């Protein structure tokens, strides 16, 4: 199966047929169903809620989890390719899937009770329910251990007070996984259902980025929870950080997808734009070469002889550039113009670059 998009390092040759099929499926979903509506949602500052069931149907939510846990049981590489393609559409789309799968489904699967797993995982995997992850606070982002949200004991139950900020999916979530410190400063995770008394999720408006995504604050004011709402399988900062590890893997794939889309958009524009009533033939030629995996134009097999024109009255140096040397003679200081990895010989004295 042919790869999708530029692949200068021939990474596609290392993918399995299943992984290539997963990438193709995600690419077609983004192209046919998401891209036609993303501009509308970007300007409105909304997320296309109607596409959530489709994400679940295609297995894009919690993809690496086993099927009995609401996932699709695909490889980590296949999951990365899904995130790659979703973010080629928009970062908000990838963010929705990352939060749903890595930050909500994963901790329930890994640390939840059997009751929590049976109640939530299948609904989250199909998109019937939406989840969010509450860790960052108004005054504590990069330092989650400094959180001030408290979970105090009330007999066998818990009472939560505090706030979380910049929470993806918060206002549309049916369940929020909120992390709080107990009376002994031990960090614990709690599942708070939408509509619980004292729990609100006001949406943040006026964003300049991630506009096609729902971002909210979570506010807990004397939220009364039974002990069954607590994740029993984890305590301490390891819990939320392990979730972030899952999410960051997908984010790493996603940002490459965003970079690929930026590249393809720039190439498309440069080959279609007109200057002085004609298309830029040079840009079109370069784009065609790059799209076919052509060797970088700097790379030459044979050394070239380059003259550096020294100031008046000084001897002229001769430079022999081996490797990436083409067009170096057009620059007034050829040795400053050479790329990394070029071997330069000055007066027969070779030296290697880092």
C-alpha cells in the first residue's frame, strides 16, 4: 500500500499492512468528514460533536486498549499513525482523542475498579460518553505536585473542593477524572459524573489557538462523592504522570502530522500561486522533485573547486568542498555557507565538521 504524504526516510516500508490500513482509514476520515467542517468550527470556537460516534466506530478512542476495555487492540505504532492523521486535520481533533483514550480510558483500565470499568469503558470507547482529565490548576501547571484541590474524608465518603484549569472536553464531558490531595497529602483520582451537586465546568472562550476544541475550567465546591468514585488501584503522583506519559506518546506523533500538513499546504500554495501572470515554475519543479523523494540538491558525489575572493591585497584561498557543495560558489563566504557534514580542504589541510 502506498504511503500517504511525504516520506523522505521511507518509514512506510517498515510499517505492517494493518498499520498502513489504519493510517489510510484515519486519513480518509479527516479528509472526507473533518476538513469540510473544521473552518466553521474554528471560527465559532466549537467542536464537531456529531463526529464523536464516528471516532468511536472507527476505533480511534482508546485504540491500544483491548477490545474488552473499549479499545481496538491495535499496536502502539498504529495508534501513533491515528494521532498523526487526526492532527493533520486539526490539533483540537487529536486533543479530543488523546484525552478520551490516554487520559480517561487508560487510567480507568489500569487503576479502576471492576464496576468503574464495566460502567465507563465501553461507553467511552464508542463515543457514547465523553471524558475529561483534571490535573492542571490555575496556579499549578508544570508543578502538579503543588495542587491545592482537596479531598477530605467524610466518614466513608469524600468531599472535594478546588478548581482545575485549561481542561479539554470539560464542558461536554459526562465524567471527569479529577486528581486531588487527601488529608495526608496523598494524591488520589476521583471520577465525577456530570450533574453532581457542587460540580460545574464553565467553558473558556476567546482562545487564539485550539479553537476547534472545548476548553473549560472545573470547579468543585463541596462535591460529595462515595468511595466507589475513587480509583482504587493507584495513589500518589505516579497516577496522573503515568496518564500523561500515555498522552505524550500520541502528542509526539500528532505534532509531526501538523508539521506534514504545514509542509503540504506550503508546497501546494507555492505551486499554484501566480506572479506576473504565471505560475512559479521553479517552485513547482522543486516541489515535484521533493514529492518523489529526490536527493537533496546539495548532495554531489564529486568535490568542487571554489574560490573565495579575499579583501584587496590578501591572498585568495582555494576551497575544495566534498559532498554537499553545489552552489556554494555563489556565496561570498563559501565556508560559512556550507551545510553540516561538508568536508572542506583549505590549502590541502582537511578538517571535518561536527
